[in-house]
C-alpha cells in the first residue's frame, strides 16, 4: 500500500528538487507514488539532467495531445544505444515514430483490431484461460505470473501474427530484454541482452515473413498479412519497418497485459474488501480493470521531445527539450481523481492515461481490456479462495511496473 505524503512538507520539497530518475532510490521502485506526490506538489515541471519530468494530469494530457511533442526518438536514443540493433528497433517501431510512418502502421494494425475482430479473439481467450485455470487447480501452488499472466498475451499476439505454437517459447524473453533497453539507466549486460534479442527476433521473422509471403493469411484478421500487403492500393512498409512493427506488437501486447493481470490480482489480494465487492458483483469487472490500470499502471513512464518551444505548467520549455511523462503520477493526481490513493473497483469516471492519449493512444488497448476482463471473470468464478503464500518479487525496472514472482495458492 502506498502513502501519498509520508514526509514533512520541507522534506518532500527537498526530495522533489533533488529527484533524478537516473539515480532513483530502491524505495522508488517499490513505491513511486509518494515521490510523484512530492513532485506534483512542489515541482510538477521538474528539471533533471536528462530533461523534464511531468507529474500533473493536465500537463501530461496537454503534451499527449500537442503535435509539437514528438515521439521520434532518434536524437534521444543515439547517445544511449549507439548504432545497434536496439537503436534500429526503438527508432523504427510504431510507438516511437511520427507521421507519416506512424499513421500508416497504426491504420494497418487497427484494421485488424476492430470490435468484430476482438469478439472473434475472445472465444480463443476464454478457451485458453479455462485451460490455464485447470492447470492451476491441479497444481494449487503457483507463480501466478508464469502460470497465468504471461501466457495470455503471448497466445493472443502469437495468434495475431500467426506464430506457430512450437516457436513461441523465446517470445517472452525477447520482449523483456528489448524493453529493458528503454530504462533510464542501462548496464552493459542489459545492452548486450537487448541487442541479442533484437538480432534473434529479426532472424526468426525473416523466416516467418517469407512463409507468409508464399502463403498469405486472411487480410481481415491476420495482422502480419496486413503489414506485408500494406493498405489496399497504398504504400507498403519497407522490410525493416515490417520486421520492427512485428517486434513492437509483441513487446507492447505482452508487457501491458502481463503487468495488468499480475498487478490486478496483487491489488485484489491486498484489498480484500474490494475483492469481496467484486466477487459479490461481477458486473464491476470492467470498471475494476480500469481501476487496476489507473492505480498500478503497467507502464509508468513515457517520453516526448519538443519540436518547438512550448509552455507547460507555467514554464517555458525550449525546442529540443526531452520530456518524461510520469503516467503513474498523472493517474494519482487528486485534481483529477478524488481520493486517488484509494483502490476502488467501482470508480467512475476514471479517465486514466494508462494507455496514453491522442494520436499515440495504445492501438491494442481494447484487446488488453478484453484479456483482462476474461482473465478476472473466469479466475474469480473458478476459485472461491486465492491467497498469497510468499513474498511477491517485483520487476526492478522503473518504466514498467509488474511482478516477476507472485506466489499464490488457489482453492476450489
């Protein structure tokens, strides 16, 4: 449980002035929200050596919606990643690109993720979830992350890209290694693992794409076929662009959903009154999913670079300024969310920014919502008792918030 302001006001002000993500204390990883509260109150447009950190909801919403705030990361990532496979990937993928590439790729992906397509996917997700629950029932004691939370998005993304099931084992490891390259501070080992993962994934995709070119899938439902063939009578992606959008889809879909499900169960188990409320009224599951996304967002940080000067939160920021968006700070802002540090499965309205806003809002957010809704509806219906049986182990990354190990016991 987080404490919004555990320090005296003068201490909080000093912490806010000195805060730097690149030197964040271990306590920040365990519970970043008191730090976000201190920054929101005392220095909401906070200058760090690597740029400016924003923690207020309205400031962040304004940046998300302003075309002067670029998602292109070529300038920012070059000193950090050099001429490497990680640099090539993170500066080519949908999430870190601006129009026209962003517009073309997003339109292609969204065409295969419409509501009809998601409804078709849901049948397979229900079947998968029920099978995973039966395995959990037989084992009783499991690491919920490995046994359940990671399995669902890997299956969904694997199906969207048409990855054969026998080829899916390396996908999670590749995703974690590649996304770790986005952390504020990187070790040589993190760089080596990330670059190796991109190289291995690219080698695999060359074979997969060649096979799909020989035998295309259904254009309406197969995302890889859509990306290969491009818009009808429109421009196609280059080979490099194609490969990196596939890697992006795995990374984005895997990380968001795995952390949503893991964080969500931890929240319910540590807020037993809200778990009881949800069991008593399953119609609250959709709003509970939104509250999980707000309260313990799967992704805590995002970034922009100003293409032109901009006034943010009463400060004038120059062209070229690097902006770090504290999603976790915005989603606990009391100016937007009454009693923001209370976990409330029935919270409405709940205009969180866990999926971003504007043109770069997450293209797979409704898929993630469907996965979460199916997962928690079936999980709570299947097991009348779920309990923690050990100390959870958090992922130690700053940008992504989730668990490596969530040991539970289920009872039927």
